[in-house]
C-alpha cells in the first residue's frame, strides 16, 4: 500500500477542539512536524477535514 507524508504547516493556536483531536490522532504536535501514514480512506478523510492546517508532501 502507498504511503503519504503529512506536514503540519499552521499553528494549533485557536483551533476548535475537534480539530485539535484530529491533529493529536495524527501525532502532529508542532509546526513543521512530518509523519508518514499508509494511504487509507480514514487518513484521507482526516486530512480533508483539516486541509487548511496540513500539507501532503511527497
């Protein structure tokens, strides 16, 4: 299965609690943090919900 890298590009300050929980579930605690995940529909759904905060890097 393919993998994607997700990078936190915006700060967590001022986010809604639901958005904070999504970032916590991805393990993104600090700006510029990058994590690698399997490319699954669940991960894609989380990224779609917080697309203004994260970027998918190759």
